[in-house]
């Protein structure tokens, strides 16, 4: 009888792992990098992969044919990879080559994933593609690559 329970337990574990793998394979296909290897290679390009909650943001409009800057301040909620610690304050800025509304604090409360090589008290300059919304399929991709958050 113990052998029967052992077989059932092993079958359940195999099924659970198989479901997780197929969910991850689907998440990779639905995102940019197509598979686990491509996804991991992309994140390997960065020293820091951070989940940040925005506490404040504002735009500085450079005007016509000038760079506009979007400044963010927030708190690290999770370091998927790197040196940052939970609850550390962080500031970063992203430039856009067009004029933009100067509405302040329109992103407050949003969770964003920041990809960078920097660990600093200064404002971090980021490029296009280094700041991603933490939602939908991307949440699943991060879970597949980095696992569950520490409790």
C-alpha cells in the first residue's frame, strides 16, 4: 500500500513540475525572448533587476526638438538580482526625444521593473527598454526566471 501512495505522490509532483514548465514556456513565447535561454540571457546583461514602487514622478519638458526627462523616485520592493535591498530609496530618470506633458505624479503607486547596472544614491539614467511595467505576462516571466519572492 505504501508503494501505491509513493507512486501517486511522484505522479503528482511530476504533473506539478510539468504544469509549471508549460506555463513558463507559454510566458516566454508571449513575451519578447521566446524561450528560457533567451530570457535569461537578456537579464544576464544587467547587474540589477529591481521591482520598484513609484512614490513620486515628474516631467521636465525640454521643448520642441529637445530631450524631455521623466524623473522617478521610489522604493525597492524586490531585488530579483543585484545589490539593492528591500525598502531602499531609488531615483532614476529616462529621456524622451519629444515634448511631453508636465503632469506630476501620474505614475505614483505603479510597480515598475528597472534593469540597470548601477547601485548608487544618485539618480540613475536609464535607456529605452530598461523600465518595464510589472503586469500581465511579464510578471509570469519574472517568476519563471527568478522564482517566488522571499517571504
